C-alpha cells in the first residue's frame, strides 16, 4: 500500500487532470449587422439543407403529375445533379458558418480537460453527446474550427487539431440535395458506414461523430439530457480493431436550444429504422423556428479519454466491457461538470 500522503498526492493529480482550464470562445457581437448576417447564414445552411433539399426530393417526382413534361424533366435533372455534385472543402465557408455562434448567449465555447489536451491529434475519435435537434455543439465546437485554417483564432493555443480532421455523418444526408453540398463545403465528407469509418481508421485520421445519431433526435425532450447509447456499441468494436483513442465530448446546453414535439417520437423512430432519417417538428425563436433560443449558452466539454487496446477480432464480451467503460466515462463527464454550466438538477438518461 502507498503511504497516506502519497495517496493524497495521486488523488489531487487525478482530480487536476479533469480540470477545465483550456478553452476558446467564439464571442457574440453587439452589432446588429453581425446578428442579421449570422441569422441569414444559419437559415441558409440549415434551412437549405433540412427544408429546401428534402422538398426538392419530394417535388421532383410529383412535378410529372402537375407540370408540363419539359419543366418536370428540368427539375428532375437539377435534383439529379445536386444529388451527385461534389464541391471542394472551403475554409471561407467554415469561417462564415462559425459566425452563427453570435446567435447564442455568450457565443459558443469549447473546453478541454487537462488530461485530454495531449490526445488531440491523429488516431483519435471524438464522440459527441447529445445530438440535439440541429447539432450545433458538433458543428460550432468540432472539426469546423480546424477547417477554418485559423487555429489561433478558433482553438486554444494549447490544442493542436489537424485541419485534416473529418466529421462522420448519416449516409442518408449525402443523398439530400443542397445538404450534400453543404457537408462537402464544410469538409464533413464521410458517411457513417463501416467502409467509411474503416477508411478514417486506416489513415489514422482524427474525426468526430455523434454516437446517438438520428435516434437521439427522435428521443429528445427539451430540458432533459437523453442519450441513445445503451445498445449502440458498433463504434466501440471498430475502435478496438484499430486501437483508436476515444474522447468524450459533452454539449451542455444542446438539449435546450430548441423546443420539439415529443409526441412524434414513435413515428420518428420508425422512420429512422426503415428509412434512416427523422422529421422533427421544432422551434427555437417563435418568429423564426430555425433560429436557436438566444437565452441558452452552448459549452462543449472534451472531458475524458479512453485509451483502447488494439484487438483485431474483439469478442462480444470485450466490446461490452469497453462499451460499459465508455458509458461510465460519459456519465462521469456530465456529472462532474453539470453544476458549472447550470444543470446541477439534471440526471443523464441513457436509453
């Protein structure tokens, strides 16, 4: 056994490793022009991708019933082009997107626990929770900051995040016109498939992923912290096969940015299971539902690291063991920091 004074030193050192000192805030602007610009960018990106794009998919076949043939063919050709067109990644678009942090109370802040900082680099998968209706934590406080090619402005000086960092998205999103082009411009170009993730793993590429996926959108209830995680372990099997490190990132405030209609949960779960997408009904500001509430802070905490062994063919028991450790790490990150960000009374729900 260690002497009591040494045990105290070890405990203090372990606690210090969890402290949040390293951070960066994209602060809001007092300028009306900046707010209007941020609102316009937000509506253009999310409205174009989540509303106009899906409507184009629906309108293309229906147009043959109501429009002259030549017009219907033109619309179908346009939709077909948008479903295949690939645009190059744009640092300028990424910088423009981050201006939407002005819509949030006190902007958007990214935090790093002391013991996480050395692990930000290649061979790491950053797992975000929760998804939120519109994933603002994942976007404003994730890879897009590095994609700007201006790390001194958007990242803490202590953090070295490679601009090659990628974001993994649901495969169905790449089949939606306009949204597909937005994802390419932002550099989030990898579908969340086994083949796609293996490509990132084999290249030791750092990347972010929202583990709860569309199911987490379906189960969201504003004002509660609900994660779709209990039976989602595929990501852990892949990470073990490549010996990847996993970082837990929790988005405090994400669950409060939008109100949503919870009675559609069962319908949306059915849609996810059968078609891979959800149709949430939600609003942020009453006068523009797509805009988030302006009285909520968004703080993303990179709070814990799991250093995984490399197991080429992990057994179900090994996957379950490490998945349980991951769930414990997510819970610990939430419980440790929830008081700091005003959520002391909340309990994390793992579904």
